C-alpha cells in the first residue's frame, strides 16, 4: 500500500472509520438538481475563487520577476554594473 493511502487508512488512524461512515451516509442522499439556487451560488463562488487564485499566481510571478531583475540587473545602482576598477591618474599610480 502506498504511504499516501496508508496514512489515511483505518489501520493507522482509527478515527478515519468515521470518514467511511460519513461517506456512506452522504451517498444515501439524492443528488442536488442542477437548477438549485445553492448550486448556482456554489458555482459563482468557485469561479470567483478560481479567478482570485489566478490573480494571486500572476502577482507572485510578476513579483518574482521583479526581484530577479533587481538582483541581477543592478536595480539602477551605477556601481553594480561597473566591475572595472576606476582609471587612475598617472601621478597617483606612481605614488608621487
């Protein structure tokens, strides 16, 4: 048996027996008609949650991209893109 199934088995967790009883009880109920108002509300809520999760996912991706660009493009700091040493005057180089 796979670990993912074994964790939720009655052999490992005796409290899971209640889930089997609840499932059998719920299967005895008749299905809800498609034109039920609560079903329509459920569908609207599900669509709203889906849209919200998509917006959060897009915001996460944009934020990660901005952080990446700030870290690796220099983020507007003139020192970060200039890795060469500044040119010295010949007089300074000779120590005079």
